[in-house]
């Protein structure tokens, strides 16, 4: 707003585009605001004229204030770059969070039923597999249990072979017996009975005498003799088999005195016991009486 001293009023910003021209005094009087005059065309007092001029100035001031307010309003309504950036960031952040939350919620909604369906399908397949296996086993059990197979034939053949191989020799059923407790290798009472009474042939050791001949040397005075005899051989492990050994006599510092040893002495495995082919022993002078010791 600009004060115009020629007219005595203020000019607003839109009046500046056409600045007032200089006027002479007659024109100034012609353009002066009209004053209320009396009918007698008398002079108006200065105070009244001044009041009219002031009222016009106050109107111009109110117009200028309204223009400034509108300008400020327009300026305040325009968003600045800071507001635009802040709003954009907030909008992007809101959109991103909403998208993420929606994606997670959709994933949960779709994943839970899918997991249940997959689990149910796996359990169903396993149940069907077990059912098929059991059905097959039952089929084999009820419909094929009586059919002959190659394994059954092999088992029958093996049984026949075993029965043939364990056929016992005749000495397992026809033999003599020795039952004297004094023959035990731990027996030390008495002395010197002679085995000249033992018959040559197959003999089984049984009863108080034990079950078999000893296979190790013992000291003098055991088995109720000063010349104990022990079998230097190996018992057969196969049923029906027979092995050969020597009767050794412990005497005069010899574990197997060659002067009194006798061979062959045979042993046969009779499936649970042994039978021996023994020979009759000679009784020498000076209390040299060899004897079969048992255990």
C-alpha cells in the first residue's frame, strides 16, 4: 500500500500498476472526495472533512488487512517440501507395514490348513502301507503254509543225513563195565589190586568209577596202586567216531614208562558216553600192578 499525497489517500497494491498522474489544483479540487455541504453551500468544517477522509482510510486499511490475511492463508495452505517428504515417508511406511502384516496373516491362514492336510496325507499313506504289509503276511500264513518249498526239501534231506551219520556202532550197545570206586584218580585208600581180571574188549566206565579214563598222569599211590595208568589220547567229539591212544603207566620217574605201557587203547563216542577197547594187564613182581585210572 502506498500513500498518495496528492489525493490524500492510500493506494493498494493493485493500483500501483497505473500510477497517478500529476494533476493541477483545479483537477485536485475536482477529484477530491465529495463533502456533505449544506444547502447554502457554506464551507465545511475541517474536522468533518477530516472524519470523512479518515473513514475512507480505515476502509482501505481493512481491505489491505483482508488482502494480507488471504495472502497468508494461501501461503500457509501451500505445503512445503518438509511436509511433503514427511508425509511421503509416513505413507510409504504405512503401506509397507500393512503389506507385511497382510502377507504374514495370509501365510498363516494358508499354511495351517496346508500343514494339517499334508500331515493327514502322510499318516494315511503310512496306515495304508502297514495295512498292505499285514494283509500280505496273513495271505502267506493262511494260504501258503502247507505248500512244500525248497527249504522244506533241504531240511528233510539234512534230517535224513543226520540220522544216517549218527547211527551208532555196535560197541555202543554191547560192552563190559567197570564200576569200582577205587579206580578214581582221587582215591588213595588201599593198595595194589591187579587188573589182570579185566577182559580184553569194549568196556564202559560207569557208576562209582566215573565216566571215562583220565588223560593226564597222577602220582604213585593214587587209584589204589603204585603204578597208575592214564590214557594218552584224545576223546572223539563226533558221535559214532573212534580214536586211538596208548595206556601210559607212571612209574620209576617216568610219566609213560615204556616197559609197562600198552597200545592200542581205543575210544568211541556213543552220544553221551564213551566206550573203550581195553586189554588185560599183567601183574608183575614186587608190587608192580598197573591199573586203569578213571575220573
